[in-house]
């Protein structure tokens, strides 16, 4: 006797989850990526790294902890640089400031002035009022001045002829071009005059391009020079501070030796007095 089993028809599995369209999928991934970048940025700003963590990373990459500490000290002493004034997108001013470990001695200040004169190829004008010292050449001024925390070197300059060079050459080329177009449209200009005006316009625009390039190079050169002088001044101030500390330590050692010698003399005198008694 055969047994008949009922045939079971399996229904296809239907998920209860929502299915997203192609446009919705793209929108979801765009938003998720955007949220991830925001989260990373907030995490980096809030956490940062400590000096110990920086030293550990430096050791892994072959940089000694002393160099990491020196670099961190330089960052701590750095003063936020002010945004330069701009003309047509190019900086027409430059400035740089850093705090120094101590004051500059007269000898080190004179050496720094020699560096300034050689670097900027100008004699400049010196000024000193108390602990404030400055060297000026036109719009360029470099000063070492006392602050509440110690001393600071401040450097700033301004490209005074930038407006005349850029705007003048651009305006000259544009005006000649407009005159050329006006005369050509009225038919009052022959071939020779057209060539002459075209040449003048091209010269004006060419001068603008040259001034534009020179101005961009000027700002980079000045910032590099200022940073080099700041490094030089920081080294000099560190040497002066170390020398003062060594002199102070040496004076302390001499005082201790004098006290010990006096104590020995007093002990000798007292011993002689007892022997006589």
C-alpha cells in the first residue's frame, strides 16, 4: 500500500526590509561619507596628540625625542602670523613674529644687523629706545622688543609700488585696446595705426604679466628671509640665555667654595684657640 504525501509548494522568500532605488542608494552613501569626514575632523580637533605621543611616533619613524621636543618648543613660541594684505589675489605685505628665549646681547644684535644688511642689500636705519631695538629700510622694519613673557622679534614689510605696477600696466593695456576697437569700428584707422595700437596694448598687458609674476615671487622671498632671520635670532637668544645661566651657576659655585673656605678658616682658628687654652 503506497502512502501519498501531500506536495508542499514552497513560496519564494520575501524579505520584509525596504529595498532602495539607485538614486536613494547614491544619496545614502554620499551622506554617510560626508558624516564620516565630519566625525574625523571633530575627533582630530578635540583629541590631538600629546608631546609624549609625538615622541613615540617620532621614535618609530627614526626621529629622536630631543628633536621632537625642540620642534614642539618652537611651535609653542611661534606667534600666529597675520593674514597679508592682498591685491588682485596676490599678497602685497609680509610679516613674521616669534618669541625668543631671552634678550639679545649687544654683540648678537649687531651680528643680526649685519645679517639684515647683507640679506636685503641695504644699510638701513638703526633705532634703540631702552630694550626696544629696530632696523628699518623703507617699508621694511625688523624690531626686537620686550613683552610680558620675555622678548619677541617682529618683522613686517609692505610692497608700496604694487598698485602702481599692477593696476597701471593693466589699465594702460586696456585703454589702448578700447581705443583700438573704437577706431576700427568707425573705420578711422589705417593698417599702420592698427598695428601700432595693437603693439602698445600688448606691451601694457605684458608689463602687467611681468609685474604679477614679480609680486608673487617677492612675497615668497620676503617670507623665507624673515623665517631665516627669526631662526638666527632664536639661536642667538638661546646662546645668550645659556651663557647667563652658566655665569649664574659659576657664581653660585664660587660662593659655595668661598663659604667652605671661610668655614675651614673659622674651624682652624677655633682649633688653635682650644689648643692654647
